[in-house]
C-alpha cells in the first residue's frame, strides 16, 4: 500500500521511528557529542598516581580529593602544586 506521496507504508513507519530516535537522542543530550579536548585519560591518571605515591598522599585525605576531583579547566586550580 502506498501513501499519497508514493512512499510505502513501511517506509513511512521507518522514517517515523528514525524521527523518534533522533528526538530521544536530543532529549538525552547525546545528539551533539563534542570531541574530547585532546586529553589522554590514562596518561593523566598515571601522572596523578605517581604524584600520590611520591608525596605519600592517602586516599580520603583532603589533598587526595583535590588531586583526583579538581576541575582545572573549570576552576583553574592546580591539583598537583608540589611538583
């Protein structure tokens, strides 16, 4: 069976499903994913782990939280000031 514009009913259903998927992606915030800022997470984590060992920082200490949870690109703070 065809619609007025010549498409099949199945084609119309497929388009509406794709439209619905695009709407869901937009609502979820994954329709426009930005590329990374050029960071290599494993290199950063390795550097932080070495810094933690070198300065004998224990998990749960205020320095440990600052080291692992600081947002330098957001706040400008330096999580490894003792280099």
